[in-house]
C-alpha cells in the first residue's frame, strides 16, 4: 500500500486513509454547566470538565470518536411547541436535563461505575438473606424480625433510626478501633478516614461494579422478555382481555365489603414470609417437580375457561362432546424425531382411538408431516366442530401413567410401551417412539 513502511504488514482488505480524511470528527459539545460540577479547588478526574476527561484533547478514545460520529448522523427530533418532548411545566425532566452527548455519557458512566458499589452491596446482602446463603439461623432471624414488625406495625416507624444508629456504630468502630480518643474532633473532618471508599478506575473493585451492572442489565432484560408476552392481553388485542376485565370488575365489587374484615397483620405476615419459604433449598429442589404436576392442570383449566367464553349461543343449547387424535413419531439417528421414521408395522402418523384400545382398532386419519388442521376427521351425521376454537394439545395426559413434557409428548420404547416423561438413553440403541394427544370439541346440530 502506498505510503506504508516496508516493515509494516498491511492487510489486503485495509483502505488507505488520506490526509483530507484525517480531520477531527464532529461531536456534540457539552453544555456550559457540567452535569456534576466539582467543588472549587478540586478536579474530579471523571467529570466532563476535568483535564483528564474523555473530551480532553490530550486523550484519544476511538470508541468515543466512533460513537460521536454515529450520534452526529441521528436526525434531530422536531420541537413540540418550543419545548422538549420530555419537558413538563416549563421545566426539563431529569431524563432530558442534558442533551445526548458522548463526553457527558462517557464521564457519567465512568463516575457511576465508581459510585454504584453500595447499591450492589445492598443487593448482595438482601440476596444472601432471601436465598438462605448464610445459613438457616441467619435467615430465620430476619424472618423473626419481620414477623415482629408485622405484629407491632407501628414500630416500623423506628426503622430509619435503627438503620442510622447501626451505620454510626459501624463507622465508629472503624474510626476508633482502639477505643474513644482522648481529644474529640468536635465534628471536624479528618483526612485519614473516608466513610465510603470509591474504587479507582481499573482496580478489581471497579471491574466488579462493571460486572454487576452488566448482570443487572441482563436481569432487567430477561424480566421484560418474560412479562412482555402477557402484556398484550391488557391492550384489548386478544380475546382474553374482555374476560379479564369482567373478572377484575366483578371481583372488585365482591372484595369491597370484605376489605374491613381482612386481617392485615396476618396478610402481610404471609405475603412477607412466602418468598423465604419458596427460596429455601429444600423447597427449590422439589419445586420443579411440583410445578410440573400442577402447571398442566392450571394451563388446561385456563384454556377451557377461555374456550367456554368464546362459545356462541347455538353451542350452549346443543350437546357438546370431545374428539381426539394422536400424533405419533419415531426417533432415528441423524434425523431425530419425525413421522417419516415410522416403520411399516408402526402406527400411522395420525391415529384415532384411545391409547388403551387394541392396535387393530386404531383408525388412520393422516400420514406424513401434515398439520393437525389439515386432517380429514370423520364425524357422525349431525355433529360439527365448534368453530370458535381449534385443536389443542392435551398437557394433562390422563390417558397415560406418565406425565407429558412441556410440549405434551409421552415417550415410549420401540414397541410403544413403557411410557415415560423423558426418553431413556438405553432406548437410542434399539429405537424409541413418542405420541401426544390433540383434542377438539364438537356439537350436535339438527
């Protein structure tokens, strides 16, 4: 490449940077007043106004340069009546106090990393108590203290005093480990003691704070992803919104006369101690199996309530029944689970008939990888499918001794026997099968 010394190995995909391209990139300058101005005579090394800050000409930060260039290409939002969108009452909100700027963002983020340690320290202490990390005695003492405040709720007003006294006693022992001084300081601040230490940038404590921020962002994102699929039911975008609104409204009027009879002390005691019971190691070890037993029945009950709410008047006035089909698959090395792996002597991909029926009595309603909605299901004369609902998986699997997995499958050996919730490893050598039940309601129409 032209201009490069012979001892420099330049990649073939590199592009030359000409002199006219090396001009400083534009960036958004900080406002006249820094977000956190230092006190007179001091200089915060992480403040935007500090000589060592990210916007100082003496320091080159490639990430800040690239982000500044990216921000410069963003469109400017249109004004709203001469004010910022996030302004209210003529005064800017906290989220709009400063403009979007790389120097301010970088400086505030570095300052936040150094100062957020107490927040995550408190988070770790709470997690130790709730998750029983420091033993049964430690957590049980906190549970007893909570129960005491539930029985005497007015004593909760003294909690700020208790916390302040605890902090003062702790800092006193740190300040005077050898006992009280001969001459009191009379409230003057000494230089050899700092109540709250801040880790310097690049130290292990500084990186620990950054790791905690990273994990907190992931936890918040996971919580949002977990809740967001259910929020659509609150926006009148699904058929669940109307029953939910009716249930909430009716339960509100039903609970109003009972409010005065609810024992609040007992209620808050149960609500406060329930998380401790759920997070106990003994309960956590058995909670998945308990949830696996209860969740399918709860899910089926909710689905049935939703389907009942969708039924029309003609359905309620007619006889209702349920028809079922079974989806069958076989496992093969390389292709996994598929209906195309079924052998000639096996069941077909879709069959009709209870699982306890003899194999010869099973009816064939579909082959291959067809969808359950594409099946040709024969109904007796006068019977029709309920048009307000579709085929649904039977997650309870009362037709088998084994509970199904989360998708409704029950696993069996190569001979379609020995049902299990999960496939056994020894089955892979000789073959294994699985099936699940689909159900749909029908009604009699004259």
